[in-house]
């Protein structure tokens, strides 16, 4: 039902309008859900490696996250293969500049933030026939993650020639991933069954924060103060 709410005012649009109302108060259409979710899920799986394999939390979250990641990755937008080939050529030309944004599995963060002013068209070439715009930004995530991404990209774009005691910076050209169409987004929402894709992103962001907090607290270790006898016993119905 929720996925229907934001489409009532449209006649079966091919793409959802970024930042348009979703039908839920305070929640707007995400400009690049696929790369954002791939980043969040991949990062979560990576950080779960810090937990013991016997951890019930790790086992449950890992299974759910892998399933949802598979659902997301199975939906490739139109023009994806051609876009990926262009990205690979860009990386191959200057691999050292992209080393810091390479994941442990050898992939890269192929995502870009779209601005409300309409720059960085996330719909891809098929929407208006124009070439995809370039960006130096990362996925549309939290301000902290965005800041970290920009810092990495600025460091990567800094030249090493300091003969004249000057720093020279140039923007790294990074092409946005084409957008998913309405049917693909609807399929993802139905397969995951956790509301709109924007809600799914919020859950993924919260889970990633929780993983960090639990890992920092090392919740799998023994308690420093042992529980009192019967502390975790609960009342049972009398017979």
C-alpha cells in the first residue's frame, strides 16, 4: 500500500522524481537507493567480521543482510553494464587515485549524491538523452559519512608534485550509476517486505550504527559483574 501512495498523483511514471514526497511525513524519494543500500549492506557485513562466528547477533544480521544485498544487486538499471565499463576504464587509467575508495572485495563505491537543484541526473542517459553528469561526491548518506567520503576524494586527488611548494587539486570525474525504474524499485520493496525503499535505507543505516556500537562495547565478552542468582528468571504461569 505504501508504495502505491506516492504514485497516486502520477500516471505510471517510469522513474520516481528524486526528493518528491513519498506519502510518509518527512520522508522523501531517495535519489540513488541502489548504490546506497549496496554500500550500507557491504559495510555492515564487513564490520560483522569483528564479532565471533558463534555470536547469535552476527548470525541473524549476517543472514538477513546477505539476503537483502542479493535482492538489491539482482536489480540492475538500464545502461548499467555500459556505465560499469566506463567506470572501470576511469579507474584503470589512474588506479592509485582510487585506491582509497576500493572495497576489500575489489569493488568500488559506484555512487553519487544528487542535489535538490537538479544537478547530477540520477536517471541516467535513457531519461533525457543527455550524457551523465560527473560528480566528486559519494552516496547520499549521513553528513558524517558524506564528510568522510569528501575527505578521501580530496586526498586522492592531491598531486604529489610539491617542487614549487604549492598544492594542486583537480576534481576526480566520477559518473553516477543509472537509476532504477519504478518497476525495479517496486520489486525490491516487495521482495524485502519492509516498506518503501527509503524506509529500508533508514533501517540499514540504523543497523550499521548498531553494529558499530555493539562492536565497540564487545558485547560478546563475559560480563564484568556476574548477574545475581535468578536475575534473568521470569515469572511463569502457575498451574
